[in-house]
């Protein structure tokens, strides 16, 4: 339970007891629970979508998106902006890219990336409210499953970054969590399978880019992975509907 609370407290703004973050083992094993935290985010989005389903879809989509940003604390959006700035400003150089990621200021590339991803999510959510909520289930879950997969398959680029605390999580437990997430997606039928395949494609491209540029990944690039996966899965599931 402590590991789940640590994952919930890190990935969302849901309040949890501060003492769970003092438990090194719980922090490390929290990686197993990332897909489950995605389901918690999905539950929040479902609830908001249900409350506004009779409203004009554009207003409903704006409220669902606002709830999405609020419950996650814009954690991954920050990573997306930093990654976009670093990728453009790094000019192919590893150390320059890592240095730009540590700069708290956002440049034009980061702002454009945020606008484009949020615009895509908003348009997809307007459609999701009209045609069903399977996309709201799959998008947050698969995005956080992708983070677990990143730690299992990709080197960490920084020596002492935030993600270093997650190194050493049980591979077997993480693999079971990923298998359950994939199974849940498949149980959603054709739409779920499309979402799963698109999430896998985004992950493969993201991993190749990170390894080529950085030799691994960082917390910021994980944020970018989560946001890009969410947006891509949303669109894929809705197009398949």
C-alpha cells in the first residue's frame, strides 16, 4: 500500500501521507503501481465527463482537460516543455541538451509543444464526450505504463536525478503490471488494441531518440513520453471508434 501511495503522491496532486516518501523501498517499488495510478486519473476524468456529458462538447472538453491538468499537477507537461526546448536548443549535443533541460525557463519550442499537445487533447476530448469514454480509460493508463516500461528497458541518463530512486524496482512485479495494463487494453476490443499499438509505436520512437541523443532518458523526457502517449492514444482510440 505504501508503494501505491508513493506512486499516487508523485504522479498526481492527490494528497497522501508525507511519511510514505521516507520509505526508500516504497519509493522504489512505486514504479510497479504507475499503470494503476493511470486508472485513478481515468476515474477522475470519467467522473468529470459524466457530470458534463449533457453540456456543449467544447465546454465539456475544456473542463475535462482542466481536471486532467489539475489532478496531475501539470507534471508531465513541464517535462514536455523542457524536452522540446532541449531537443531544439541542444543542436544534437548531449551535454548541451541536458543543461537546457535543467533550465526552469520555457523557450518558444517548449511553449509551442505545450500548445499543440493541449490543443490535440482538447479536440480529442470534445469527440470522446460525444462517442464514449474508452479513450479516457486507456490514455492515462497506457501513458503511465510506458513510464514503467522506460525504466525496465532504457538506461537513466543522469547519475543522481529523481528517477534514480526508482532503479532496482522488482522487474517481475513491473512486468506483471505491464501485462495487466496490456490485457485491459485488449479487453476494450479493437479500440483498445489500436491504443496499445500506437502507445508501443510512440515508445519505440521515443526510446530511439533518447538513446541516440542522451544515451538514455531523464525525468523530463519521461514527462514528454507520458504526454505524447496520452495524446496519441486518445486520437487512435477515437479514430478507431
